[in-house]
C-alpha cells in the first residue's frame, strides 16, 4: 500500500506514469481497470480542476468518486484524523485529500489502510506537477530545456522543483527575498538534480532566471490560506509579474504555464496568459490524463 503525498514518493517512476498518462490520453487503454472501486475525495479548500478531473477520471476508469467537503464530514467538527482514516479505509479503495496542513495528510496516510493521494497541501501539489511535466513533454518531446518558475515559492513551486530534479530538467526559480521555496525541498531537489546531471537555481533576479527559458511558469501571489498577507504579498511580488516584456527574454518558442486559477494583472498579464505562448488549458486538460495514470498506479 503506497501513497502519493510528495513527488519524492514516485521519484523513479515518473517516466512510467507519464507514459501511462499518454496511453490514457490517446485512448489506448479501453478496459475499466477500477471497476467497483471507490475514491473518497476530501476537500478542506476550494477546487475546480482537481475535483472534476479526479471525479471524471474515476468514472472513466470504471469506478466511483465521493466528494466530501470539510463542512459535511465530522472531521470538520473535530473528529480525529485517525478515526476518519480508519473508518473510510473500510469503505473505499483510495482517498484523495486537499488539506490545509501537509502534516495532516501525512498523519492520515499513517492511519489509513488504503492509498492516500494529495490533491494539494500547503507544501506540495504533486498531481499538478505530473500534469505540468506531461504538458512539457508534449510540447518539446524531451526535457532538455530550462524550466523557469517566477513568483511565490509555494506548494506548486515545491513540487515543480522536485519533479524537474527527478526527470533531470534544469530549473530556475526567481522569487523575492522571503518568498523562497521550502528549504528542505530545495535541499532534496539539489541532491536529486545532481544525481541526474541537472541544476537547480534559486535567485531574486527574475531576468537572469527567464533568460533562455523554454518554460516560464507562475502561480498566484496569494495562495489559499495566505489571504491575511494579501497586501504584503502583492507589494513584495509586484516586480515578478510575467508580462510580454519578460517573456521576450525567454526562448522564442517558450511556453507560458500556470496551474490556474490565475489573476490577470497580478502574477501574469492578460496578454501573456491569453496569448499564443500560453499552454494553460492544455495543462488543465492534462490533470485528467495524469491523474488517471496515478489512480491506475495506486488503486488497481
Ligand atoms: N490547479 C488546481 O489545482 O486547480 P483547482 O484549485 O481548481 O483544483
Ligand atoms: N498555490 C495555489 C495553487 C492553487 C491550485 C494555492 O495553494 O492556492
């Protein structure tokens, strides 16, 4: 029984999962491998893509998904994580959780008898990173380019650092002082990148980071849970907007990526996210294909 809480949990299996995702996308697997299996989906935060893609993914694989908002289950009223995990394990074959605190998902996975799949925590967003790398593979056929992340060193950035290191793609992160990715994750990413002959750069210099990039990625400045710091964050991150002028420093065939939802005029200009270099809708579609591969891998 395995769980997917971090990209490190699938460190050596990423190429295999991506191949499986492509097979699903191309309609090459028509069987219903998860027939009679049920996925519980606990959401402590809002979601459009994660919820719908997991639910549709389970249906397409022949199984079912149950949406459990935190307001509707007893855990939201204080029922212990351990009791919830043990009880749900008797009903369902896997549990997807979008949680406020990463540690809660770790505890959930220790108490559960079925696989736990993270649908985002404050620390990581592994399923997003898988869909993103699938998108990069589709656009460029290989991982030889430079992946640049601009903005807040948040959950999405942490998983991107790890996945790039695992597949040996060079990654540069440009963020203001105080908004760097998680320290432990940087250490892990550096170690893994070294094994795969790629590099990890963390800098405050956005122009240096974007120069010669093949992918320019950003995410919101105020993540779910950071709302109290809204004013401070917008001020600190102001110079880190991805706009046309910045995109011109990247390679000519560079793509723009964003996990969505996005705020036009903050982390990205409308011109870029709605322009010809934007890959954001392909990325969102790939959540479905990548997660079908994850569900098959972990629940079959
Ligand atoms: N990218 C992403 O996880 O989107 P949702 O918050 O809509 O699930
Ligand atoms: N960093 C964002 C991603 C949303 C999909 C957040 O955590 O709110």
